[in-house]
């Protein structure tokens, strides 16, 4: 059973009970007032009624109505009949002689039913009857019945009952039909929500939103808004998850590609050394110097590729920690001693270009909140990258200061890059086309550097031109601290 049908049935049932009690109340009220007037009329006439008991030596005690009482009853359309228990005689009022009424009389005192009750005569209709005992000296000698014709009242109440029943049934049927229509109209937005969500489910398009119908403050509008917000969050999570899966697939593909070359080289050289040891005849055909040279070259290739694989794995571990949301331990660091230490150690890196440190006086008294080891790693990545792509010329490390930020500038005069490649250089395993197959590298260094910069709430600028070199400027926010917060180098 649908919700709209259940709601309609509930409301119709509630309406039926309400109408039932309402009709009962109306019918009871009307019936009580109609018959209460008749009772008042009987009581008033009964108070004026005079019974004349006489003694007859042949028949015993007689209970007769006075002439005035009989005339009064006839005028007021009341009927009286008396039963004498002593001799069994029945006395009736004058007006009762013209009617053939079959109103039973009690035959003994125990049959007397005191009070009012409704009785029906098959030929004349309904009467309201009052019955009372006649007592003489605390002994019941007879009973009197006074009744009035209530056929008009009975007909009125019967018609009233029919009207109430029919009108109630018609009202319930109309209310049920109208309620079902209104419930269907009110719940139509929910059907729209169901259809929209089914379209989203079957079409796998989380960008679809449910159109809002009606006032936004009602329950349907709030439900629609809530589902739309939920769909928005689901779309965001789905896109992030899809992006993560895409990066993961690309990461695995790139790692497989990057590891395949050194592993192939190592395996080829190992096979060569094994063949030289097992094929003694062929090995003897070579001179001692040739054999030593081949072994030296093979071992050098194995060492170089092993070193490359080790660097690749270390870079991958750094990025894995970044993906896992690892938080760096931050402290207040003086920038100038850190830059001087990096510059001192950078001169021992393999390079062909000249190395210069200049213009770092602006770093006097400059402090940042960060991690010393990661900041050094970030600077070494940019410096090594500059050395790698600068076969001649110079690499210069300098600093600038602007407002509440300091900029560490690494400039080289190397091969440079095309502007179209700049948005992708911080992606993992990305390497400019001009460097592929020419300059060795894993393509992870700048991705790690970008992660370190982001963790320090910094930013990076890239200025480059093919054949004119590249300049990286790393901006870090300054911090004001007390001397007790400074971590010594």
C-alpha cells in the first residue's frame, strides 16, 4: 500500500469516527429535547390527574377518573388507562374509547415498570408511556398508564437518523476521493525525487539535480534541498575518488615504466657477468684488459641503476606519506642560517654549471614556521633540478622580501621550458619532452617540492623560456616569535 493511500485511509478513518460521534451527539440531543417536551407535558397533566377510589360491596374497590380529569386529558391529547389489581377491572379515559390501542397493562404489582418508555402499536405507531403504581395505605392496589402519541417525533428522529447516516457516508466517500487526489498531488514531488534518483542511479550521472517544486520551506522542499546537497557531496567524493584512482593507475604505470629500465639494465649486466664466468672459452678469447673493462662497465651500470632505483623508492615513500596525510612537525626556524647551510652543501653536488649564493641579506631576522629537514629537501630538489638541466652557465640562489613573505629564488641558465609545460611540471613522473631520454631523473622531485611548499602554506612561481633558463621563486609566510620559540640550527 502506497503512502498516499495509507494517509487517505487514516484520515478517512479519523473522519468517520469524528462524524460518528458528531452524528450520535446530534441525534441524542434532538431525541432528548423532543421527548423531553412530551415528558414535561405528561408530568404536568399527571399532576392534575385525580383518581376517585370508591367501595362497591359487590365488586370491591373501584378506581375511577373524575369527569374533569377525563375532559382535561382529551384536550391535551393524552391517554390514560388504569388497572385495578383487586378486581382486575380496566378503566380508560374517554378519548381512548375511539382508538383500538394494544398497550399492555401489568397484571400484578411485580409487573409494574416505573417511569417512561417507548411503546409501539402496530396500527397507530409509537407512544411515549408513563407507568406508575397506585398505592393505598402502603399497598399497591393498581397501576396507571399515561401515554402520548409520538409518531411525529418518531418519524422526525427516523428521518434525522437516515439523513445523518447518508450524509456521513457521502461525506466519507467524498473526503476519501478528495483526500486521495490531494495526497497524490502533495506527494507528487516525492515521485519526482524518486524518478530523478532512479535516473541518476541508472545513468551514473551525479551532476543531475532534483528540481525543487513548491515553497522551499516546506518538508518536500527541505527534502529536495537535502538530497541535492547530498548528491553534491557524493559527486565531489566520487570525482575525488575517480581522480585518486586515475592518479593511482597513472602512478603504478609510471612506476612500472621507471623501474623497468633499471631492472632490465641490472639484469642484462648480471647475465653478462654470469656468461663470462660460465663460458670460460669465450672469456679466454678476450684479453685481460678487455675483460676487466667489461666487468667494470657492467658493475658501474649496476651501481648507477641501483642508486637510481633507491632514489626513486625514497621519492615514492615521500609522496606516499603525503598521500596518507602525514603532518609535519613544525617549529620556528630562522631562514638565513638554513639557506646558508643549503648553499654550502650544494657546492658539492655533481654539476657542470657555476654555483652562486647572493642577495640573502634580506633574510636577516626572518623566521618561518616549518620543518627544517623538509625545507632543506625542497631547496635541494630545486637546486639539483637546476644543475641537471644546466650544462653550462650558472645557477644562482638569492632571496627577496615582500610584505609578510620571503621568497627564495633559484635561477639557472639552462635549457628552459615551454610555457605550455609549466602547469604540469609539478605532477608526478612528468618530465618535459626536451628532457626525456636526455636527462636522467624520476620525475618525482618537483611533486615532492610542491607538497612541502603546500604544507608550509607557501606558493611557488615559475619563470621560464626555452633556451633562456628557468627561475623558481618559493614564497613562504613570515612569522613573529619570541626568542624562546626559535630552534637553533
